[in-house]
C-alpha cells in the first residue's frame, strides 16, 4: 500500500511548523511533525486503522487522531491519500459545490 500526501496536507504541516516557530518552540514543531509523519506511516500496513470521519459519514474518508491533530485521509483500494492535518477541535467541511 502506498501513502501519498496532498499539497493541502503539506501546507498544513508547514503551518504547524510556522506556528511553533512564532511561539519560539521550533524544536517542538519539528518533533510534532516528525511524529505525525511516523504515525501516518502505520497506514502502509494498516490502512483501516483510522476511524471514519464523523462529519462525512463516508467509509473511505478516515482519520488518525494524533493529538492534538487529525490526520485525514482517503482510503483507496491500493493507496492512501493524506488530505488534511488539522487541529482536533476543528470541524471538517467540504467545499460547497457551485450550481
């Protein structure tokens, strides 16, 4: 099973890094990012380990809880696509479709 990381998830990691830099705790930010990436690697052998994201109720959209973050991913038959890494207290919303 391959794990891919979307641009939005990379942006989320960059924002985490910047936040901890602004707070004067750059080492903490680096450690958190490393531990998130290490945790996400468990999906290679255990793609269904994450729970279904409650806001969506769709089996394919799952998340790993890496407190205080949610690693949201799309479970495909042969791959995993990490799509967002957000603070746990944030509710996820799909973009509204234009009609």
